[in-house]
């Protein structure tokens, strides 16, 4: 099998032209071509009125070997790589203690699935509810302002990615093709097959709900156990001998663990206690808790599990009419069925040294209430598979560093980022009327520094509701200054981006985890706790559904290897 890349055709090409492009590229006759399939299809829209489709194809001919020799110097004709997933082992029949996965978002889902497929019969613990009950609670919050702090956009089966655009693309390096494993499992669970080949696949919330249910059933069928409303209260450890810290972990990191100049008093996981009081014995835990499990972060820190503060970003959700973005990106081709609703990716480096960028862009979607704690307002974006809602929305956020979290002079508090987030969320709650309505401002008023009174042509989509105000009170001044500089700069790339009637909704704080639960690069275990495998977005190792799923697979493999060694 051959892999052909960089096959370019016009947006409106005829189906037979693709086959002819293969014949022309390989200089072969029709009878020499056995079959071909599309591996990847993307587009180049830099010239919006002359958009080009770009294909990667898997091709079988009557003589692949000869063709490979003929095109040995052509990087666009290579042997097709093995894309099949290969398990690293099989569980022993006499396994004494089952591995535990904490969290059932994308990372925990794939950690649990792969462990189950290898026969390890994992126990999966999710603090929230199963996905349909969780959906009822979440929609109830949006409609009636009744927040369930254990069942919401952040907590429950499927994780935060369930209420999102369902994006399935990532920039993570993937030499072992784990992403293909993720996509194949999603297709097997009911996702459209196009996610296997389109360059920017997405699913949307409603499709994700049914897919997650099918994947849950598969885990159970393979002997796994999934418990909902099962919040972990405490981890239990046993001491093991101190050891020298080697490998990629720096002397500085090791000394921060126990102040012992490169030696760390390592412990081993022996079990956990649930909020119900039930105890579970285990020596292997995949910690896939997501970026908003603040109480669990505090429990880990209290137990001296090595954690460090990490950068994240803060800002607003911006909304435009989707037609404005379509026209700016695709010109006369706006509305083409292959292109769908247009997205964008923007970044601007500001004079004050900050960077402002778009994040989690949701074409044809809505801005949603994503709070998980009472008395706080948090925004996020979501869309359905169709992306047919009137507005486009995206986070417009400013990068911040741990030094920015210093609010009360305690620069050594690794959890200071959580307090920093909470204060911004509390301020937005207050400005929104202390009712879970969100503070909103028109872009024109934001740039002019005046309070907004009502919406223009762009009606805010946030539910439960909005309150017009001056958003300069919601973020630190350096962030406000940076966003005010960035919006006109983005206008130069997307016409209409800084239009006066576009709306900004506050506040976006959960772009990523404010901490990293640092792990060894080889074993994927905590630096100072054997058997604890920090994973996914909450531990600082992923940023989206696909990358979280990939990390879940890696951690499942690491657990299997540790059990089998």
C-alpha cells in the first residue's frame, strides 16, 4: 500500500478527477490501479476565491514495490504506515488488585477502555453523573439557574469535552498513531466516518452523548466497572525507600519535593477512600480528573503529591454572526458544503509583552455557562455537529504566568492559580447580577471604554442570560489592554472581527489546568508517588478531546507495563 500526499484539486472538482490525479502522479495506467481511499482531506483557503482541496491518499497498485523504487526521492510517495493499534500486553489471570481510573472524561474514557481491552478490568470512578442525567442537570442550570456542583459542564461522564464543539484534531506529536485509535473507537461508537479523513473533524454534543454511552457499555462488557457519583476523598500511600531522582527530572524539581537535594522519599499507592466512606485497594491509579477538580488538587497538595503551578490563559468569549466569518474566510465560496461553517485561529503579540489568541473556536455554536462552583460565572463554547446556530464564538484570551497569580504575596503557593481563577469568576458573577447571568459588552464599547446598554445585530447566545456592563472590571488591566490592542489587529486578518456590534461575554478562565501534576517521562508515574499516573488535561498533559484520549491510551499502556514487569 502506498501513501500519496499533497494531491491538489479545485474545490468543485469532479469525483473522477481524483482518480485521474492518482494515475497522473504515479504515471500508471488505469488497469494498474487496484484501489485507493482518502486518508486525509483538507483545504487551502489563503486565496478565498480560489480554494484548493488537498488530499492524502492510500493507494494499492499491481506493483507497489516498483513504484516505491521509481519515486524513491519523492517525499509525496511513500509506503503507507501501519495505522493499526497494537496492545502492549494482556492482563494476567491472577491479577490481585484491579487498576483504578479516576475521572471519566476523554482521558479516563480511553484509559479505561484500553485497560479493559487488555483484560485488566479497571474500576472507573466518576464524581459526576452518567451522561444523560448530567445533560438534564446542565440544561437545568442554563434554563433555571440551578447549579449542581457535582453534575455540570465540568463534571460527569464524558468530561468537559461533552459540552463543546467536539473537536477531534490536535497538534500533539503522535508517532505511534494513537489518534487513529481514538478516531476508530469513536466511529465504532457511532461517529460519522468522515472524522477519519477530514482535516478538522468534529462531532458536537448530541452525537457525543450517544457515543459515550456505547463506549461505556463496551468497557462493562469487557469486565470493567464504572461508578458514578463516586468522588475520591483521599488517597492512601505506603512508604518505600528513598531513591535518587534520575532521567529527565531535574535536580531542582526533585529537591522541591522534599528538600533533600535530589533524593525523594517515594511512596506507593495502596488504595483510596470515596466520599461515601468506601475504601478500594489498588496499586495503580490513572488520575484523569480534568482541569476543574479544585478540591482534588487541594487534597493532592495536602498529601505532598508533587505539583507545580503552570501557565494558562484568561479572557472573554467573542461572538459574531457566522455569516461574517464565512464571508471573511471563504469569500464567494461561503456556504460550500465541503467547507461548512468557517473557523479561524488568531494570535497577536502585544506591546506590553502579552500574547492574545483565539481558543476553542466554535463555528455555528453558542456560549454556555460552565460554572462548577456556586457564586461564580464561567463561560465556554459549544456547538452541535451541524454547526447551524446563527453565531460563531471563540475565546479571546491572554496568556498569563504563575508570577501573575501572586495576589496576597504568597509566591510559593502552587495552587495560587486556582484562587486567581476564583476571584475573576466571582467578579463576573457580581457584575452579572449575582444570578449566574454573565456580564456582556459590545466590542465597539469595549474598545471605546464605555458601558454597553443593549445588543446590536449580534445577539448574545449565553444562557441563562446576560447583563450589559463595562468588562474592564472583570480582568487585570494588563489583560484588558492586551485584548484592546489585539481586536483591531485581528480585524486585519478577518474583516468584521472588531465590528462594533460583536459581543464579549465574561469570563473565560478554564482554558487549561492551572497546575501540573508532574510525572516521569518514561514511566508516566508521579515524581514522588509510585503507582499514581497523572493524566490528561487536569494534570497538565492534554488540551482537548483528542489529545486527552491519546494521553489516556499512553497511561493505560504505562499501567499495563508496570503491572506486567
